C-alpha cells in the first residue's frame, strides 16, 4: 500500500467505478486517480484487472475464435464452393462459414494487445480500439459494478460443503432429530461433524437434509410475546415468610444454601385426565426428577415427599432438598405438611413465586419442554405407569446440555450428589445414541 495515499477501507461503489472509468478515458495514471478517490493505487489496479471487459471481435470477423493470423493478407475466395450465393468478396470477410474448417491454411490468431499487460491494463483511451485485431480490454463502470454484484451474490449462495460430507451429515443428524435430539445435543455427541448448531438449523430450513422444520419442535413453538395483565395478588396466611421476596432475602443472607434450590411444579394432561406429573428441578446441575401422582392434590404431593424421604432418610432429604421454590397451585397449598418430615422434623423450606410470575422458576418451566416432546399437550396421562415416567426421566436427564459444558445432568449429578442419594433416586444414564425424546419412547 502506498504510504502517501491512505485508503478509506471501503468497497468500490458505482460512483467510484464511474470516476475510475473517467480517469482511464482521460489517460490518467492510477496514482492520480487514487488521490481523487482516496484509495491505494494497487487497489485500483486490482479492480481494473478483476472487472475489466474483454473484447475479441474485430471489424472484419464474426468471432475472435474464427480469426486467422493471415487474414489481412489473405486473398482466398470461394473456399465454400458456393460463389453464387456468397456475398463476401474475400473469404476472411465471410460471416457465415467457419474458416477453421474450410481453409487448409488457417492459423488461429490469439495475440493479446501488449498494452493491456501493464498499467493501466485496459485500452479505454486508445483511438484504434474498434479497428484493432488484438484481444483487448476496456474498463466500463456499469459492467464492472454488475460483475462485482454477481460475484458478491455467487460467493454467498450454496453451502460450504461437498455432497459427500452433506450426505454423511444427513445420515448422522436426521435419525437423531427424529428421536427428539436438538441440534445442540447432536453437535455435543458428535464433535467430529465440525459444524455449528446454527448450520444444522439453516440446512434443515433450506431443505438440504431429510428432516423438515416440523421435526424441530422449537421451530414452530415460539409465538409473539403478549404483555400480561397485572392481576391483584390474593394472599393468604400460608404465604407469610414464604414469598418470593423472602426467598430473595435467603439468597442474600445464605447464598450457599440458596444455591441448592430445587424448583417444583406439576405437568398436567388433557382435560379429564386425572394423573399428573410432579417435577423437581435441581438448579445446580439441571437435573429434573419426575413422579407420577394419581391426582393433583396436596395429599398426593405429600405422599411423594414422604416416599422420597423414606428412600433417602431424613438427613438425605435435607441435603438433597434444602430449599424448594414453587408456584401457588392448589396442590402446594399445604406447606406445613411438605416441610414437616415423617418423624415430625423440619425437612425442607418451601417458598412461593409471585402470582402469574412463572418466570421466577424459569429453569423448571423451560425443562418441561423436554417432557412435552414425549407427552404432547392435550394427551391423557391416565395410561402412564411409574416405570414410564422413570424411563422418561432417564432419557431427559441423559441429554447433554451446552450450558453444562457438554455434560448431561445425570453425569453432573453423579459427581456432585452424595453417592447414597444418587443411587436412592434410581437415576440411570442412557447412551447418547439411544436417547429418544419423541412420543415413540413410551409406545
């Protein structure tokens, strides 16, 4: 780059190219034009060589490839043996026949104008341009702009992958997506693919893979957000000391204990379905336990808690569930019975989100999407068994998460939870290639 001229670092525009053409027409040097455009002379040279227009026709031939080296001196006539119909006085002026085939003395003329082999690499100001026999170039701003735009578009179309690699990618990605895996999970389980999850989404959207957008649940789930109305809070004595503000106070005063918070919620089936699923989400390792309940009542939730405590022992329950954050559903309306253990000892602390604020336990709500991949909305839970729910729990928690550095919740829980608690919860890791998060899992 020239030290005297500082470039502006921007792409050529049509105005820049028009100014460049005008300068070449006036026989200006690249350096003189560069000062006017505030660009480096070498940049102008590259632009001219890249986007110049080639000319191969001359005044006495129909194509450059049909031009003979000896055309100007040639006096041959009637090579086509059709003198009566031929209008050309000399054969080299004929625009109908291919002289390469009918003339035995034809020698192709492929001389390139020597003036175009050095700066300015074009003959814009040449007075003999239209009469020249040589292969020559001219710089035209409109043609150069069109060539630039075509190249800009062509380099951004298609995909940066061979057909063989695309076929291999399809063989790996398609079966896993149909099993309910997300592109992020597939990338984590197959680091050799060397593509990003965004690339997989784009290929699916462009129809380059065998799966469709409908096979990606998230693709069709998101809807425009609607601002929720403010509803008056209907408080009750059971929430005293257990509100979300009280929970935030705990976070400030005892962050170590608050870090082990477990979010609790229920997942219901279609209208008329009696059975519901109780979910307990461990924030630190994104592990979600699932328990099938016969109905959506406070007694059923207490029964699940008692059953867990019986397996873990009171101390184990206190270690695993020191703090529980839930919503104000009717099934959680008896906090005293949930906080009090089998032996009438305090086993946990219950806190409640504010009304209509499910975002305050967003991790739990977000993880319910995994459940809905298998148990679709408006489906009945009455035919489900406890084993079905345990199986679903294993598959969900065996899915690797980008937020866990590529680890699965079960793997992380096995490292952080006490071994006795982990085994008592009956958690099993499913191999990544056997994970199935589709309705076919429970059929």
